[in-house]
């Protein structure tokens, strides 16, 4: 079955709810009205009886209704009260007096009925022909041992007609009200959903190559604006991811093309020329270097993919950070020197932290490697400090520095500053993303300060914690930035 539109569903829900509320209210209202009408009828009957009662006299066994002819108001009220009047003698049940109106409709009771009513009570409702009455019954003892049953009535039909008319109007008008409210609901739902329709149309028109587009905010600060804001944020994230992917494809093809072209050229020349065994050896050893570079790049990519998938769990062991940094500085010194760069160290002995030595080594190596790569001449200084809370490792160089525009992005995947790309410095922009991931996995953080043409300082801030307290930080799977 086809699900109706949101607008139709809202209207249906609204109308049904209103119909249910109206039904409940109508029933309650009608019930309340019944009670009120019934009470007021009884009240009226009681008042008429009180008026009549003041004019009843029993003398020598005869019951009379005595009025003062001069008092017109009083006469009128007594007339009104005695319009439906019956007087019976008890216990015989003989009719002594009956008003003309009751006589006309044949309201006379049998003696049995009279005795029955004398026992039952003050009020009773009776159907007489097509009329219905409520009677007030009172017993008067006579001075001669008789008793009288005096009944005055009030017709119920006018009140019942009014009630029926009211009920009819209520149940005729309510569906009309529901239909009207439904039409208004349909209109209001249409208005409320109109901006969402606009968002849907605008969103449908945004293609993968137009991700820089944003949907306009109405400025009302309502739910639709919230939706648009969330959608725009999703677009921003998508735009960033697509830009990163594009940059990655460009970087990776550039990084692969250069060594592959060189390798291919060298092989073609070697095939054409007649080389000596020594020449072949030399060629193969230079090609081996290129192969090593290529495989290290592929390894980085694989590592990144695994880290992204959350497949890597780091060890939590005691690591002698002083020894780790000093040994790396020692290993990299010849490379640095060959670039005209001197490595200075300020590393106190025996600074320990808890973590994964091989991953920490990879992070420090990446930072020192970058410092060497981006420092044409100058020096690199490594310093390590620890207090009870934090362990700080600074890697500072006097290299080309990083521009203010590039600084916020250097930890993004595949990001390379314009300077490093144009100068043909090797790399694909994965190193710092990996460094940050490693440090965050150790519950730490990394900061960078830099000034173009003066140098760059990276600071690794790691917690100075024992092996047990870092368990949580290391076991969490975090995503690469
Ligand atoms: P890669 O080194 O492969 O280019 P990284 O992620 O390690 O990628 O670094 C990203 C970018 O940050 C580099 O391309 C470079 O522009 C900049 N960068 C990193 N370290 C330094 C540094 N010590 N000095 C100057 N620029 C740096």
C-alpha cells in the first residue's frame, strides 16, 4: 500500500485527534447538560409546590386551596402551580380534584396506583399518552382521620425537545468543524512543509562536482534552518573528503609517476646499450633504491588503511623515551649531515612513559625526517622534559617553515604545503596524519609553531602515566584525522 505524503498524514492525524477530542467533549457536555436540566426541573417543581402548600387548607375533612382574589401575582402563581394538579383521598384512592389539563389527557390514577405512589416517594416521572410529566407527591393528614395525596406536575417534553435539539446540533456541527479544521490543517501542513520541499529540490540539484554550494538559511532559526545547517555541514565534510581524495589521487600519481618513469627509462636505455657487468650492478642498485621508496609509500598507505579501519591495537609497555629519541638521532645523523644539517640533543636520561615503542619510534622518526627534509641548511634540536603530569618532546628546526595558511592543514591526510610540492620534496602528505593518530592513541596531543624561512617547532605532549592507567587510551580505536 502506498504510504500517503507527510502532509496528508499530518492532516489525517490532526483531524482524527480533533474528532476524538470533540466526541469526548460532546458526550461529557451532553451528560452535564442532562444533569443541569433535570435539577432545574426538580427545583422548579419544588418551588411551585411550596407556593401551593401555602394555600392548602383542610377543614372538616375537606381540602381546599384558598387564595386572596385581590393579590393578582399570588393568584397567578397558584394558578401556574395547580395547572397539573390532582388530589386523591387515602387510603381509598378516590380522586377528589383534578385540574382541567390533566383531565383532558386522561391522567386519572387507579386506587392501586394511588396507594403505590403514596408509598414510593416525593418525585416520580410518568408517561401519560404522548406527554411525560414529573410529579411532586405530598401527603396531608386531615383532622377527621383521612389523608390526602396532593400531586402537582410539570411537563418534561419541552426540556426533552431542547435537549434533543442541542444533541442534534452538536453532532451535526462537530463533523462540519472537523472538516473545516482538516482543511485548515492541510493548508497549515502545506505551509510548514513548503521550506522542506525547497531544501529537497535544492539538495537534489547539488552534484558531486558542485559540493562547494550551500543551501540558503531562512534566518528564522527554526527546525528547517536546523536541517539546512546540518545538511550544509554534511556538504562541508563531503567537500573536504572529496578534496582530500582528489589531492591524494594527484599526489599519489605524481609520486608514483616520477620513480616509475625513471625506472622505465633506465631499463629501456640498458636494453638498448651494451652495459658491462659493473654498469648493470650500478643500475640495479640505483633501481633497488627507487623500489624501496615505492614500497615504503605503499606500506604507508596500507598502514593508513589499517589504522582507518581500526584494526591496529597498540601495546602498553614501559618505554624508555630518552633512549628511543637518542638512538633515532644517532641513526639519522649521517642523513642529516649529508643534507648539511646538524642534530643537537638535550635529552636527560631515563625518561619513561607507557606506550608502544615501535609506534612511538615511527612518530618521532617522521618528525625528525620532516625536519631534515625541510631544512636545507641549519640545525635540528631535540629536547625532552618530564614532570609528574606531562612528558614533552620538542623537535625544532631552522628550515623553510610553514605558512600561516598551511598550518591548520598539515595534519590532514594527503596535505602538502605548496612550498614542499613545488620544490619536489618527496612525500605524499601522510606522515603527520599518522603522527597525530599515534599520539592521540597514546592519549596525548601534538602542537606546531612555525615561521616561514625561520623554522618549525613540533611539540609532542604525552601523559606521564604508568602502564595501567593508560590502558584505556591505548585500547580505544581512533580514526585518523
Ligand atoms: P610529507 O612529508 O609526506 O609531505 P607530512 O604529512 O609529513 O607529509 O607533512 C605534511 C606537510 O607539512 C609537508 O608536505 C610540509 O609542507 C609540511 N611540513 C611538515 N613538517 C615540516 C617541517 N619540519 N618544516 C616545514 N614544513 C613541514
